[in-house]
C-alpha cells in the first residue's frame, strides 16, 4: 500500500469514527471527510462529484417528496383505525398489525418517515388500549427498518445494490431463477412477527372496547381527491420503475418525473386538493441524510480509487475460494453485529464494492450481495446506532413516557427481533441462494 | 430545619436500615417523609443487575413489579405511621434510579435525601456504578448517606 492509500484509509476511518461517536453532526463529519480527501489529493473535486451516484440520489429525493405528500393524505391515520377495528380491541394483535402496516409502508417510504408518520397515530391507540408505548413504537421502528430492503424504493442499501450491481426493480422479487429479497424478507418478517407476538405480546389478548370517535385519531380521509391523486401517482411511479428497462431511462429519472408531475398537478388543482405547499414539503425533507449519502458515495469512491477495496477483496478471496458456504456464512454473521453498532450504509456500500472485486466465476457475486444486504439491514435493528429510524423511534418513546429508555430495555426487545429475523433469513438465504451456487 | 425528607428504597436490607434511621430523624426534627421506589420497566426479560436471568410475559412481570413496589413502599409507610411522621409514597418507572430520585426530590420539594450507601454488588456495581454516588454528585439539596 502506498502513502496515498494509507492517507485515504486514515481519513475514511476517522470520518466513520466521527460519525459513530457523534461528537458533532454526522453529516458534517462525512462532508469534512470528503473535503479532506480532496485537499490531500486522494481525488479531485470533479472526481468526487462523479463518484456520487446521482441516479440513486434522484430516486431517494423523488420518492421522499411523493412519500411526504402521502404522509399528509390522512391515509396512515385511516389505516391505523382500520388496524384497530381489525384487531377487535386486542392490544397484542394491534401491535402486530401496526408493525405489519409500518413494514408495508416502508417498502415504498423512507424508514424515518414511516416512524414519523405512524407514531402520532399509534400513540393514541396505545393509550386507548393501555399498551406500553415503548414496545409498540420500537416494533414499528424494527418493522420499518426491516422491510426497507425488501424492494428498491424503501431504503438506501437496495438502491446502492442497484448502483453497484445493477439490480433492477423486479430483481428484488425474482432473480437468477429464484425468489429474492421481497419474498425472502416477507417470509422472515411474518415468522419474526409471530415469534415477537409469542415473546412479548401474547398476554395482551383481552378485548378492550374503544370509542373510536373519542380516540383523537382521524378515522376518515380529509380530502379524498388529494389522497387518490397521491396514491395513484405513487403506484404509477412504482409501475414505471418496474418497467425501467422497457422505458429505457434511469430509475432516478422515472422517480423524478413522478415527483415533479405530482407537484405540478397538485399546484394546478390548487385549493381543490388542499395539498401542502411544495416549499413545505421540501423543507420537511431530510436534507442532512441526503448530504450524508452524497458524502458517503464520494468517501467509498475514494477507497475504490486507491484500490483499497480491491486489496480487501484480495484478502477475502482465498476464504471464498476455499469454502463458498463458509465465506458467505462468515460475511453474514460478521455483518450482523457490526451493522448493529456502526452506521450500516457505509459498511454495506464498502462491501458491495469489495464483493464486486471478487472473481465472479469462482465466487458468484449475487448470493453474497443478497446475504450482505439482508444481514446489513436486519442486523442494524440491534441498537439505535445501527439505524436512524430506531433513533427517531427511541426519541418518541422517551418523549411520550417522560423517561430515559435504558439500553437494557431497548435490547430486551431488539435482541429477540434480530436473533429470530437473522436466523430465519440466514437459513432461507443459504438454502435458496448460497448452497445452489456453492457447487 | 428540614421539612420534607426523601427516602428512596430498593427493597434491600441496607434500604431497610436507611428507612428506619430516616424516619427517626424526621420524627426528631418534625419533618415529613416522601418514600420512593424506582420500579424497573416490565420487559419480557427479567434482569439481575445487567444480567438477564429469566423470562416472564410483560403483563405478569408488570404485576410482579406492582406487588414489589407496594411491598417496599408499605415498609416506609409502616415505619412512618409507627413514628407518627407524615408520609407520602410515590413510585416511578425507570432504569435510572439516580435520575428518578433527583427528579422526584425536585418535584416533591424535598429538602434532604436520606439514602443507603449502596445496594449493588459484584459485576453490577462495577458496570453500573453506585446510584448513591450519582445522587451525591448531582443533587442540589443535601444528601445524607446512611451506613
């Protein structure tokens, strides 16, 4: 390794440590890392710009814009009331239904947005059914973080897989002649929720009569025209992304077209939809996350440029060549605890590139990419450090309960969730993906 | 002199001694006492310090904690009643007893905290530290540590 490589590694490591220990803002730390890489000459400013996958950034911002409108349609509140009716007033069942709902919404919507969308409607339901707030909100957090990687839209890691490996929208359902992320994570999700019900909620089986009118949650959708347009645009955008190869344009462009045309339509319809101002929607976007992801692409790109990731791949190559199954298992089980304590996006992006540098004929990439994606997502539910959605969930719990939530209390819910989900997903991943490619 | 003495208990033998002494002090100086028990959260796992030692459905765990809370606070009420000291008992839920003690002391306008020297032993004491030490470090009102 030459001096420049060592400098790049040192800056990258210092940046990640600064992000983890959170002494100052993580986004600022990541951007400073990029600036440092440029000033010391690891890359030029134009190279840094080119290393950012602007297609992914376009998907991210565009889907967030549509999701932001979706959050204001009243549909989440309406769905929560339907969940209450479906549960028949059984608190334990309601927790599972709300977690499922959060998981389904997070297929399309950013995880933190799902938490902020669901918590205001889940809290009155928790009060009405006398369910402890913390496990309910944490379950919603785990579920939304979990399902974000099932499809291309819900979270950054699957979008990074699109960026690095070229995974298309439909590849998340079926790939290489076998089921992939969506079905595998759906099965894992169902089993995990079942296990969590038995673990922590089965004793809440008693029916409680709830007066929905006095619940404090809107049981109807305030403006059906607004809600219909947003949902229709959302679905059309998703459909457009599913047929990207037919349309022959980038996913980011399809998402951006969906978002911009939705904004235009709502502006044209004016007061008839009672939609929020575009400026309000823009203000509410998580710009810190956007800039963090931009910086992340440039940081990992700089490691790629000085061939660090290639060297890392060289170190791992013998392991995968010796035993592909053992290598895949190690990749999975080493990833789970690491992403539980460090920011998982940087880790996943680094190792997506590292896997790409392995010889595809000897160590097929796709099983490893999927195993990394799943381990990286499911493991990040372990602590709040692993996923921003859980940080948001924890803050809501602490605010509502007016007390600090201890690590012990958090772990008593997160560990069973992570253990069950990672074991189930590992078994499915090995049987469906790794073993068939190991021969 | 002191008007309202906060006496936290964790149900230990040391706390029992502190309750007895704290109530006696209150009787002598004509103060009232506020009894406090900081109840752990009702998680499915039951912990001893930081080590999970068992499993219980949260409902049953909550019921167990409720009974323990009632038992520990009754000890303070009984001691106060026997001494003819005015007493109010409160319980709060949380895994940070020192924070809760300081918060309740402020909320109930207590002017003295009277507590046992330590309750934890072994690994828990090493990792979690002494709640008494934390109260001593952060309290804005006098703290009397009973040994």
